[in-house]
């Protein structure tokens, strides 16, 4: 359950006709606020799971994945910026590179 840039913020930003009028600071601030709540929630759950005997092995990967949520904030904001600027070649290249890197690390 990872939502870096909120769907309502992303949709709102993409509806602007003039990209110069978009207040990116609000989108970044709101995304960081939500993501810190998700990170705290996942870290809290990982701490709780580490106290149990049956799920203790899942606690460390869950805590590590919580840190990934913080990396998603700037990447999703940048993806939305590229969509607003209609920089489709770069957008598709970065999406392809991310998919290749994700698949390569998943196979390890």
C-alpha cells in the first residue's frame, strides 16, 4: 500500500493548463506528510511483529521496505512533473529503466 503522491494531488496537478502556475511545494509537502505516516505505521507494525515468534522473520523486511516509501516521494513527484511538461520520451525511458532495475533486483 504505497501512495507517494496522492491521487487527488496528481489529478489536480495534471489538470492545470499552465505548468508555471503549479505550486509544487504543496504537492511535495503533502506527499511527505502522508508518506511519513505510512513509514511510521509500517515501522510500528514491524516492531510489533518482531515481538511475536511466528512473524519475527517478516519484521526486518517490512522495516526495510518502509524506508523505500521515502525514496518514492521525489521519484513520483518528478514523474508527475514530466507528465505535466509532456516529456514523454524521458518519462517512458525512466519507467523502463525502473522496471528493468526492479526486475533485476527481484531476481537476486
